[in-house]
């Protein structure tokens, strides 16, 4: 999986299409990412025996990586991510601008 934590991504399909956000967590086994303020769902929580009242929670859920595109910081557009050998180390690069990603 080429998209990592702290990358800026753009949603390319679904209810949040054309929104951008920062990746908070990546789930490589499921091929999903958790994006900040994207795919928010409402969860109803029942009251507990301890006297706590029931409440409505807003929670972010993961989104599949096929529905997100990496946003290049230089061009501010969607870009693919490639790999390149620099000084014997494999680094990620943006295919559009050719910049090395951290």
C-alpha cells in the first residue's frame, strides 16, 4: 500500500467526493485508510447501568484506498506514487512532479 499516515488525500468517489483530508491511520491488511473528517457516521449509544445517559456520537470510519487519490503538495492535484532508488535506499516519489516524499 503506497498511501501512508500523514499523507494528504482527495476522495474520488462516494458521498464525500472532492473533499481532501489527512490520513490518520492506515490499515494495510484491509486496504483501507482513516481520513480526518471524512466518512463520518452517526452512532447511537445506549445508556448504561451506571447512570450514564444515552448519546449520539459522530465517528469517522475507514474508506477503501481505491476511493482516495494522493494529493501532490507541489501541484495541489491528484498524483500517483512511485518508488525510486536514491543512494541505495528506496524512496517514494510523486509521479507528476517527481518530488521525493518523506
